[in-house]
């Protein structure tokens, strides 16, 4: 039996389906930073999220394009899916960060659903006059998913009985995301360091692109990743004696 697709996987599949429709375009002529012609969804995705894009193109195009996309989504439900598809890197990052603070038995699909709910509400309510629109929309998704995770944590605490000491089931082990989540819970690395490792080691984002997206220089991002991975390796191999688990990398 094939596993059920998660909400973000369904968004990705729906976006790929619609990306092949030649009638679904954005007016590049009217949007600063885009080619002077209609731009299809597949090309738009590459311009906004591709690792090989020039950073100046991304910076100039992002807000004008997202203002247009949000306006479309407020009148045409199909564009809600398109917006979510274009925001997938940010939404995946948000759900990964939440998974590190959620109870280990939490279904990741439920975190994704909460994140999408927050993102969708953001499409309806976001102030399009403020900068970094896409980032703010993904942050709304993160806030909603984080609230869900905190509710689960409160629920988990309520299940602990003094008499029976019942606990929710533990998480499966082995996947790198679970390792990072466990390391965050044990304060070996911070959530920011786990995000850096997860994005560049698991998701395959280039370190240069990650650094630019987070206001860092590449050497600084590299230094922080090395320091965090060093602490993580010592913890995993049981050689953490004398190491401050909250030690942070410096620039």
C-alpha cells in the first residue's frame, strides 16, 4: 500500500499539475524584476525559489510578484494552491522547525496541515504594503503550526499520571530530522542551528543561498554549521564531557 501523501506533498503535486497549463501565467511586463512577457508558473518558481537564480533578481521580483499573487488568491481559489506551491520551501522549513518542538509522537502531516491553515489565513489578511510578503506569509504558517505543537505538548503533559506514569509513544528513530529534533530537546544545538543543518544537509539548499536568505555571510553560516555539527557529533558519539551543550558559534 502506498503511504498517504501529506498536505505539502499534495500541494506540490497540484502545483506541478497546474504548472503545465499555458494559460496560467503572471504578467511579467507589469511586474518589476520579471521578463517583459507572460511568465509561466514553472519559470516563476525557478525565478523565485531556484538556487541558481541571481540574488538581485529574487530581491527585486519577490514583493511585486507576491503582491500580485496574493491579490489573485483573494478572488480565485486556484491561486491559493499556486501561492502555497510557490511558498513550499518556506513552508517546509516552517514545519521542520515546528517538528523540533512538538511531541515526538506528533504526526508530521498534522503539523503541515496547521501550517497551511495559517498560511492560507495570511493570504486573506496580510498587509501587502509591507516588505518581505512571502516571508511573512510563511511566518504565519509557522506561528499556526507552533501553536498546534504547543497545544499537543500541553496535552502530553496532561497524560502523565503519578499513579500509572503513562506517556505517549516515543518517536521512531533513525531519520536525520529525528536526530536533530532530539538534539534540540537536549539543548545540544539550537533550533536555528538545527534549521541550518537541516536546510543545507538534508534539503540540499546551497549554503550561499541559505546565508543570503538569513542575512548572513557565507563564512559565518559555514562557521556556525561546523560548530553545531561538531557539538552534534560529540553528543552522538558520547564524547560530550566537558562540553557546554548551549555553546553557540560566533561570527
